[in-house]
């Protein structure tokens, strides 16, 4: 068992209708978001990102102008940063500036001590990649000859 703070399973909102087949809490009515969140959908269902009321397009906020000003006016525990990393794109709790792509603001705050990282996509070297020529196979259905592709997580 981890030492993080558990939260009520959002699939059942604390009800006793939870079963061992629940993809988040496995029948325990609570789960640890730091250890157990694995997909963007799990994150979205748990933390409930708000809609962007400035552009009225989606639920992410830009890194400049009125949108970032709004994000900065929010409690840090409700702010999340989508970041570009060496091996993919990740969604992490808190306000970060380095490698930022977008911000999200959620209805449900993360907790002190949480270190949450959701993988949005991974950059993958294709099996057809030839290190000697530094090229991929032009007939490859995964990378189309680039030698790498993006593996989007569901």
C-alpha cells in the first residue's frame, strides 16, 4: 500500500455499488490517483477539467495572454500542465513553465505530496528503423519510412 492520500472512486462517488471489476478502485471504493491513474480518461473522470470559457473550445488553456492569466489566478492544486518530454507528451500536476504545451484547470484538486504523471503519447522507434542508414522502411505501415512514430494512449 502506498503512502499517498486516497480519494473516493469517481465511478461510484462513494456508493457501495462498486465491484471488483471497477477499473479504478477494484471494489475498494477508494483509490490512489498518484499510483493508479493510467489514462487521460481516468484523469478526466477523476479531476474533472473545466471548459475553456475564454475561447469556448475544449478544456485546455494556452500558455499566453488571457488564458494563462486565468490559469495563474487559480489555486495551484487545480492546475495541470501538459508537457513535451524526451520520450512523449505527459500531463503532470501543478503549474510548470519548461516544455509546456497547454494548461488544464480542474474542479477536483490534487493533494499535497501527489506526483501524478499521465502519459498522453510516447515517441517510439519503429522496428523497421536501420541505425546504420538512419532510415526506416518506406513501406512500413507504422512509421511510413520515418523510422519513428507516435503511440497515442487511450
